[in-house]
C-alpha cells in the first residue's frame, strides 16, 4: 500500500510539472500586443493583453479595453482564479486569438491582476 501511495504522489508531481512547463511555453510564445494590434494577428496566435475588463457582455464574454481600443475576450470562470476584478483593475490576459467571420476574440488561458 505504501508503494502505491508513493507512486501516485510521484505521478501527481510529474503531471503538475508538465502542466507548468506547458503554461510557461504558452507564455513564451505569446506576443504582448495592444487590443488594436491583436485584431491584425492571425487566428490561433497567442497574445498577451494588458488593460481593463470593462464590461460583461454575457456567456463568459467581456469587453477588454486598453489605450488602443477594445476587443472581446472569452474568460471561463476558472480562469478568473478568485481574482476580484472591477473595471478599474488592471489585468494581464494570456490567450489565443480566435477569428470566426466578422467576430474576433481572445480566448483567455490565464488572467492575472497587474500590480
């Protein structure tokens, strides 16, 4: 029984380390851009935005704003990671750009509050 516990603990640690490495890789591949610049990138590219989530527009979609303009972001509840965010809270969003017809949005992978 003790061997099984140690094996499960080692397996869990390996999974967590692998997940962290994937997350770090995504962040390294993401280009920090403005909302206006993000709209010019190709679909499926990784971007990092810094600015403000100013409005909920429903279905886990929000209006993001920075000095260059606005873009829609899709943020699932778990990506908020218990952050208390208002329209005056500066955030950094790491996500993948999605273009479908006329619709352009960033599908958030991570949301962090910027101090």
